[in-house]
């Protein structure tokens, strides 16, 4: 159970009472008459074959306040798309699947690429971006929640708490980030957040931002209890001007964007789960192009890019100083986490924690050098408002492609 402490410059909504799910869902059903709600599920086809996603679908079948569910399906051929249509057909809510590898959506992607307006790489960012465009085009919702499809501890209370802050018409929040304790099966998880993101933010506050806009931004990022959470919710009007990264910097980039677009009092975070677990990425100690290693590089570059837009000047010497400061702070955190694990009867391997910190420190230098060598690199996908200015009928094209896929292959199934 959380406490009521407000630890930063954005509002934290705690789980103080373990409120009954029936009460939450009754209110959400009432809110849905004023603010219709949708859920976005970015998914790989392979996740249909896990234990996590079938349980998520089972829980969602009992949710009566959602107006629409949109599934973004990646890495699926025609037969796999047909299987996905059957898999999700038991959902009672209106739902559509974006077959991102299908010829209709690939045709739209090719058209956008010719104008330099398409995502530059495959991945979750691209999947989410196209789903956001479809959700905006469908016009069926005013409040939208997004969560991953690999959550092994999922229950419908998680969704209810996640969407509540942007669904309640008496609240003024435009964006809400979910958070939770990353503990499961007797272990303390969440290494990238614990051992990279928080220590890096603290290091950046010491080295590059004693005051000014950068300091405000870092205070803002330091306010989030779990900035890498894949669960967030938002109002529909957030979509049009949102520029999100297509790499592993998606979560950091999204938080940076809403900070740029909205005042702090329009943003919040909410406790959505007592325990949370999902598919774990490999540490990838010897491969900077995969797993948590790749993630740490992309996240570090996301911070450097953002701070550069705030006027910070980076050099090899400054990157080296950031790395040294980060390393010392991260090692100190390991002692803190070890003691926290012990008092709670959890497992924490100090050797593996230090291995992770050593890798993150090395990748921090790697990310810094990449940033200095390619300062004009732009991993951000253009906003949908820019796409509409180039293709005024893009939303009609997107809706038609999704509907035609649904009609053609549902009939075959």
C-alpha cells in the first residue's frame, strides 16, 4: 500500500485504500457517457502464443466501460493475421486490428516514406504511432489507455486505475503515467529504471543543470516513480501534436513531449498495481544492439537530445564527467536496493546489479559519442498534425485500410 507523499512537481495519485473494482468500474461506466474510452494494445504476433495475452483478453471481456479496443499487430503474415482476428473475436467491445505488415497498411507506409513522414524503423514506437493515428481517425473515444501485451500479472483493476484520471470529467489531466513496484516471484526487478534512469537523472542534475530550463526538465523527469512504465493514458487531443521516438526511447520521449506541450498541473501518475511482472529482456552484456544494452543506449541518447534542445552544450569531456558521476551514484543505489530487498524478504544479486551498472556506464559513453558524431540524428516520428498537412485525407485512408482488412479476412475466417 502506498503513502500519500507528493514527491515531485507532478501529481501522484496513490492506492491508499484498495478501493473495490466494482466501485471504480461503476464510476467509469458513468464517465463513459461523457468521455468515451478506448484501449490501445501494441502487440507482436508471438505474444498471442504466450500465457500473458490470453489472460489479458479474459480480463478485458469483463470490462463494460470501453467503447473501443485497438490492437496493433506486428510481425504477422496473412495466416497469422487471420488467427489474430479469431483470437480477439471473443472481445465483446468494438475492436479493430491494425495489420502493420499487411499490403494495405504497407502501401500507406510507403506513401508516407516518400515524403519523409513515416517511422524510420520497425518496433513498438511505429506500432503505437499508427494506432494513435487510427484512434484519432475513428473518433470513437475522448480518453485512451495504452498498455503492453506481455503483462503476466494483469487484472482489470490495473486498467481501471490507469484510465480513471483522464476519464473523470472533474479532473483536468491530459496525460497520466502508470507506476508500480517492480517486484515479482520474490525478486526486485526493473533494472533499467533503478540502475540507469534514476541515477542518470541525478547525475545530469549535478553536471549539466544547476538551474534554468534543463533543471526544470530534470526535476520533472525525477518526479516519475517509474518513467519506463509502458502503461499510460491520455486525452484524445494529445495525439495530434505528439512526436514519439521509434526506438527504445519511446517512454522517455513521450514524457518529454507532454512536458513540452502541457503545464505540469495537466500531468499526473497513478499507482496501478501492487505487483507487476512481464517478459524480461536479456541484459546482453556483449551486444550493444539488443536487449537491455540497446535499450540503455537509446534511453541515454534520448536524454542528451532533449537537454540539447534546452540549450545544453555537450562535449567528450562532459560526457566523461556524466559517466563518472552516474557510475558513483548508481553503485550507491545498489546498497540502497540491497537493504530494501532484505527488509522485504526479496532476492537481489549484488554481483549482477554491479555488472548491469558497469554495462550501462559503458553504454552511456557509447551513446554520448554517437550523439556527438550525429547531432542531427532524428529518431522522432512526425506528429499526426504534420502528416495531415501533407495528406489531408490520411485518416480516411487509414480507416478504410483497417476496415477493408477486417472485412476481407474476417469473412475468410
